[in-house]
């Protein structure tokens, strides 16, 4: 009898056992583009960054928080396009298999809608 693998094996990043990395579920459940509470008077205080490597609270953070707490981590920048959150394909293709997922070109960058 021949057995066939239907789903990819769960990785150490998989918190739910579904083959989906835990950081991805956290990313999809995070609200972005709020003002950073730690840097309220700074000009670039919009929370549009997400760290793949740690479970920092809050999950969304600004440019200044990245400089202080996430310098050696893998960070994804979230962008806005027509009121939707997107990420550049180049930022996620190394950490997530996006084969078969439709991407779009916006401002000459290939992006993925969240």
C-alpha cells in the first residue's frame, strides 16, 4: 500500500498543528497603521511593522520600535493599497510558500494582499 502526504509537515513555528506558522496567524489578526503609544510625538510613529521572530506585544510596531527592539530580527513592513493591507512578495517569499497565491503589481512592486 502506497501512502501519500497530503499536507506539509508541521514546523517548529507551527503553533496550531495545521501547517500554518503561528506568526502568520498573528500577522493576519493584527491591526496596523495606528499611532505608536511609545513614540506619540515622532513623525514616523505609524505601526506598520511586524516581527516574525518574536512574539512582541504589541505585535504591530513603528520604525523607532524596530530600531530599539528588533534590529536583528526578520521584520515585515505592512503597506496600504486602496485601504487594504499588503506586503511585498520579496519580504515574505523566503519565510512562506506563496506558490499558487495571486499577487499584484502596485507601484512597480509585486505585493500580496493580507
